[in-house]
C-alpha cells in the first residue's frame, strides 16, 4: 500500500485530502508544520508528499529545498493557494514534481498522485489495430487486410488519429489540430482532401462521414 504524507496546516483541507486518499486505498499521515513535514519526509517511510506552501515554522518552499539539497527524491506535489505563475515556477524549479492549486477537485489531486506513483509506465503499443487495419508506429507502415499500404506522412498521421480513437467521431477541428497543428486555418478543406486520399488507400467505407460534424473510423 502506498503511504502519502500530507503536510497541510488547515485541518479542513487536511481531512478532505486524507479521507479521499484513504477511500482510494492509500495509507496517509498528516503533519501540520514544515519542520515535522521535513523530518517525516526524510525518514523514508512515505512514498509521496503532498506539500502545502503556506505552512507554519518552515514554509513549503524551504521544506522542498532542504529535501532536494539532502538528495531526497521523494515525489512532491505542491498544494497551493498561491496559484500565481512565479510561485508555480519557483515550486517546480525547487524540485516539485507537480502542483495543484486551491481550490481543487479531489479527482484532480488523485490523478496527479497516481501519475507520480506509477513506477513502471507500460510501454506504448507500437502497433495500432482496428479490425484488419493496422499501423506500425515504428516502421510507419500501414497494413490493410494483410497487405502494405503506402501512406505519406500526413496520411499516416491522419490514420493514426483515427486508430487512436476508433468508432469515435472526430471533428475537422480535432483532426486539424492533431495532424496539422493548431495554427492551421480552420476554414481550410485540407482535412476533407486528406480523408479522400486516405480512403483511396485503406478503403472508402472505412472512414465514415458524419454529416456536419466530421469523420469516424469504422472497424471492419
Ligand atoms: Ca496553509
């Protein structure tokens, strides 16, 4: 079980975070000042520290600095009401792994905690497959019904966007931003043109037009 140390001097917030984490299977410990936080974090019996910046005795920045100077690599998520950019930058430069600014939704904090604790990131699939259409992300080759289809790099990127979201309608704007980048003219018909190219190579019926919205990849 992962043990999370919560350094927070506001009892209401500490209790909110502690209850939430416990209900998701974490063990927790709460400390209310910076010096105790530093000592517990250094002690090595916790897997992650949630660190409020405004703490009595020794503030969060000082705790973080002392930990990092002491080469303690414990993941630290800063919890702060000081959501101004300089504070966030200072926190991250001081060695924090992430931050959540108050007020926050517990789910957001939970997602960040889980992300930091995930030691082994599952290797990304190198082949995306939907029905008999497959994209090999290493060789940049497409296979349709067992034969190789030669795709240009844009066509490949477009196919990849579809294969990552099978059976889901993707709007022209989504496709533009994923394949061409955000600065592309939204009035352009380039998406339609490239969908046409792609259809020629992988089969027209695979990419369905959703009138007025965009396109959807069908599993065949
Ligand atoms: Ca505080």
